[in-house]
C-alpha cells in the first residue's frame, strides 16, 4: 500500500459568493418603507498552509478534489448572508505549487507559509446597497460571483542540509541511523529505501538535518529505477555526500566508477546540483578487503579534490570526524545565504492610461465580433440576472460609465455587430445597440418610485424635466455614433 506520495494533482474549488437579496421593507402603516435586501456572503478560499506535522501528500492522492463552502444569500431586513468557511489544507514543508504547464506558483518553505490555491467569489450586493439618490427602490440585486476553480500540481522537495547519495545498498540508511536518531529500514537487498528519510544530527553547537535519498543507478535522471522520482529531494540540500561501497560484490563496480556514474546523473538532472559542496564517504571498511580497497582508491579521489572519510556504520568508525566536517560545510552554506529582509509592502499603481479592459476585433464566420476582456466587465456580467430587465439596464449603465461603448465605437463597431464579454469558452454574446448616454443614462432614473419622494412644486418639476432633457440632448450630440 502506498504510504509516501510526493507529487499529486489537486483540484481546488473555492466557494461561490451568495446572491444579494431584492426586498422592500414592509411595516404596518408603511407599505413602502424602502429597499432592505441584504448582501450575499463571500465564498470560502482554498488555502495551502505548511504544517511541520505533515510529511507526505498521501491525503491528496486519495482525495484530490477539494471544495470550500459557499457564501449564503442575503435576506430581507438588511440581513447579510454568512461568509463561506475557508478550506485550509496542510502540506509538508518544502512543497512546490505548479500549474498544469509546470510554471511555479509558490514555493512553500517554513512553518505557517500559506498560498491561496482558490479565491472565493465575492457576494452580490442587495438592493439596499444598490439604492442611491437617483435609484431609490431598485427592483433587483446582484448575483454572487462563482469561486475560482484551479488545478494545481503539488510537488514535495525535502528540506534538508545534507543529502546522502549513492548506489542502492551502499549503506546510506545504516549511516543515517548511526549519525542521527532516524530508524530507516535496513536490509541486505537493493532498493530497501523507497522513501526519503530525514535525521537530525548535532555536532558541537551546530544542528543540521540529513536526508537519505533512495539509491541511484545509471539512467536515474531519465527515470530509470527510483532516481527521477526522488532526485528532486536533493535540490534543496546544501551539501552532497557520496556514499561509496568498498565491499560491493559486483565485479564490474568499484568506488571510483560508482562516483563517476552518480556525478554524471547529477549533472544530467541539473537544478544546480553540480555546484554543491561534496564529501566522499568510503563506507564498510569493517568488511574484509573493504579497508584495503579504501586505501587503494583514496589517493585517486583526493587528487580529484574531494575530502574523503573512511567510515563503518556497523563498527561506528570515523563517524565523529564526518559529522563535524558536515557541520562545518553546513555552517559555511548558511553563512553564505543572503539574510532575509523584513517584509516589504510593494505598491504597484495602475498606469494612468489603464482603462481596466480591452476591446479586440475577432471576426467569426465573416461577421465582425468584438471581444471585451477585463476584470470588471467580466465580473459585472457574472453578477447580472439577465431575466430582470432592470438588472440588465444597470449593467448597461455600468459598462457605459466604464467607457466600454466609447471603446467599441473607436474599434469600429456598428449597430448590430456582435459583442462578447469574457473568454471564448465562457462569454456572454449579444448584438450591440449603441446607447451612449442616450439610452441607459437618459432613462437612468431606473428603480425610482415617485411615491417615496417628497412632493415638489409643479414649476420645479417642469424646470427639472427641461434641464434633464437639455442635458441628455447635449450628451447625445457629443457621443452619437454616426
């Protein structure tokens, strides 16, 4: 049965925002008390958070589909809907979040580090929030925005200071078991280690972690054996330790050739492994002829520039010297790392000419089609109830104020041309009828209920109507399409 998983595909679905409520306050002797529809609640986020108690991605291997709760709809009497609950997913330290194309979205290192894998949808406004001096009794509310759905790949890379690499059965598991308190599986057959093992070593005042990586063989960087699955666990390590077997029973192997093979695989894999500090450990010197072979190859290895240590995990020989040498290299690597700066708030203001949307022409079957893309227009469309004429008119007002119609005219759109708002797979398409202030805004007292207004003198009402008519005519003359 699978007990260790270090790569999974997670399907994260955030909660949908709750719909706003369209309601009119009713009270005895006050039949028209004004709008009192509450706002919808926000949908819950899907959040990945580093938890030191979690060491594998096994839970997400068995249950890859995760969804946060939806926000509740608003209600009358100005009651807002309840926000959806965030879904917090614990992941191991060292988890990398990638998209389906392999681009890195986040590198989660350190207890409590978080990443929002799915953003919850915002709740729709109720008609109480949509009321204004000109729109005193809206007969509609905004719909909640759907939550973000995203497929991400979670890939675990072990966070350790030292990595033990070498052929299967070279004695890596035995070595980590005597250097630390780790208890990996040890047996006399290859590929005993199927998952990376971590151990904590104390050498003087330095405390560091050691990772025992499953054995590598020729072709590991191309996926042969277990190498490709676990070479990623070496990427974060500051120091590499070549564990070479001086008591191998295979006639075509010796410590020097083993070292050359493993070095070639590390170079082929890349990720900067070829530049890491290295130490060579000649293991199993307690075995007959093991010490003789170590004495034979040590000069050749030192001539190549390696620091060589002769050890025996079984007889506990040479372990102290090795642990302090590793502590020295780990200390140098930590000192060379740049100090973490305090968190800075970066403000990126929008450009002064950024309208927040784009209009492009895409001819479809010989017919002109103009596509509008932008965060605001697309969100407004998702929030509109197209079964409510007043809500559709409100959308037209918003798009007009944003400048969408003006940009459509600049792009060459004419009456009856197709306009699509949103991406190709999920767009709202309609035939464009220019309004440009002469429609949405001239008729813009949408939602008014004159019974809620204080009575005005007849002369004042006449002057107001004439002023509004003159203003609308001027705006129409300025913006008329032809």
